[in-house]
């Protein structure tokens, strides 16, 4: 006999598990189904982000930065280290422990909120002759969801939230084997540091993974098809990042066209550079990070008439409703930025909409972060976007080299920039590169969500000494009255 629920969430990544928790908080009888498992078969909720993405990458980024500081920066602090060594096995074990702690944390939250959790692949039950609304497969009790795996019941749901995430995109004709050709999972799981590492794609994954293995001793070459570096970021930030990454020894080639990729004992990549010159490069390992694809395989969406767009994303309206009655979709499997925090916000909003409330997600105030060193973060409009739109604006910047806390930390690279409307002074964007700007960007998000002006930020008392003072000073600089630069 089927187990009946008000809400069934398919997928327990950041969007899915958050949607399930919020639905339960709102009084709905809720279930969540997820098929991620550990190597020994234990449930591993958290999706790509927790298992092979955000969380393990940050663990390795932190470990590798400690290693680099021990080898190059501690001497400035009067700390002498002799015989520095790398225990990559222990580093990977720590990463695995951090991941498992997050898995267990999500399982605890399910239990705390009385959410039924089922481990296994889930699919819509349905036949082949279905109209666009899916009525022929939606019974009186709602949708029927089949869950594979021993002991898992069939579920019925008045509402279904699809949160199945995304999968890495492979190069045409070059499959991932995670031995020589690595996706994000393989890039995180190397048992030894390669002497030479190629990275195709200078996006978030490529830069973060390239940074990890460069710090640990690999010679890293990044090949990017686009002619501009970090095209989504503010141009001033991108120029600063390019300069700093080059100084660190990260080799980046732009405007390349990838040709043949051959795999033998190593990986050889044939490509054409920006000037049209044919080149060849051999690597011990090759990370391919050229984007991600929505993951809908096994969902049986076609059988119930679930509409997808031309790129394979589940088609939704502005409120994440699909074409099927009471079926919603969120996160990487739908339009919009593929960011964990965007998925979380959509999950909360959908649960609240099911309850008749007015969930809120504004893509313009979703922050972006690249966790390299220095970190890069931004929210809102770039200078180029404002110029292209003909929006009059004023800009204020403040360098970390003039910030006392940054000097004490020994990391004075980068700056904070505030962009404000020239007429109203309303904050239109914040862009930063430097130490811990992943944390500082939240002030820009809050300012934009509340319609604050640069003057509002400039008038707020910030703790001294703190990195956040750079944000205040950038806001002061909009009016050309920075106090410390």
C-alpha cells in the first residue's frame, strides 16, 4: 500500500532538503527521496554540493592553502618550519570526514523535522499516453512516485518538488573515466599530486580545482574557449584576478579551440590558440569543467508529460511551477544560475507558495563567489552592464592594501567596489576580490534587497580593525570622501 504525503521532494541537494524542511515547518506531511550513497552504501543526502562539489572543494581549498602558507608565508610571521611534507591521504580523509558530517547533519534535520527519508532513485509512475497536464497519471491522492530499493514503499503526493540537480558536461567524444579525464568528482579524489594538470574551462570549478593542485605542487595549465577572462565578473575584478593568478603561477590561455584529445599513459590535447596557431599539450591528468547539464535521467518525466525546454531544463514559470498540476521544479534542473544558494532560496519559496504564501527569489541579488585565493565575489550589475543599459552610475573602490586588518592578516591583494545609481544613490552592485570577500558580499546583498544607498553603507559603523571596513570605505569613495585612501 502506498504511503501518502502532502509533499514529496525528489532530490536532497541544497534545494531539495531545504524545500523539505520548510514544507515540514509549514505543517505538511513531507517525504524526501534521494539516491546519493557513500562508497559503502550508506545514504548520503546533500547532492552534488555536499558530496562532490561545494563542501569537499572548500575542504581541499582550505587544506591546500594551509600547505602553501606553511611553505611560503609563515616565515614572515616568524614561524619556522623545517622538513615540510604533504600527506595527501590524510588531507583526503579530512575532506571525507567533512563531507560525512554534512551528510549526517542533513539526516538529523530530516529526523528533527519529522520528514520521511527514502534512499533510492525516484520516478513518476505513469504510462505513455499522457496529456500536457498529466491528469491520466495523477490520481485522487495526487501523484504516484516509485522509489527503487529494498523496502522502499510507493509514495503518493499532493505536491511534488523536483530537485534532481545537474551533471558535468563532457567534451564531445571524450568520456569521463575519472582516471585521466576528470569531472569535479575525479578532480577532488586524486590519490597523488600530478606533475602536470590540464584544466579545460576557466570557470568556478576550473579555477578552484586548478588552485588546489597548483598549491600542492602541480604545474597547472587552464585552457578557456572564451576570449575574455571571467566574463561574468566586473572587468576591473577580472583584470586583477588575471594578474594575481599569473603571479601565483597558474597558466591560463584564452580564446582556444579544443581539437583532438587522445588518452594513453597521459592525456594529449590538440588545440588552436587565440591567434590561430596550432598547439599540443600533454598532461598527467585533465580536468574538464565546461559547464553542467540538468539531470532528469530516470525521472520518467516524459511518461507523465513533464515539459522541458530546448536545453533539457525542466520548463517552469517565474514561481517554479511546471506544466503539470502541483508539480514544481527548483535548482540546477531549471533555468537560472546553477548555485546551491539559489536552489535553497527556490526550495523555501516553493514550499511557501504551496502553503499559499508569497515566496521570494530575486536573481539580481543572488551573490556569486569563487573560492580561490584571493576570493572573488559579486552581486548585482557590473560596470559594463550599467554602461550597456545607459544607466548613469557612480563607482567607489577601496584597496585592501589600505586596510589595517588585511595588513595584519598578511593578505592585502584586491579591493572592494560599490556601484550606485548616479541620481538616487541606490546600490546597484558590489564587486570584490581579496581576503574573505565571500563573507563581505553579504553586506552588498542586504543593501540591495533593502534598497539601500551607498550613503547608507557609508554611515553605518563598522568594527575596527576589520575587513568589512573596506566595504564602508568603498561606499564613502562613491562620494569621493574615502577616509583611509
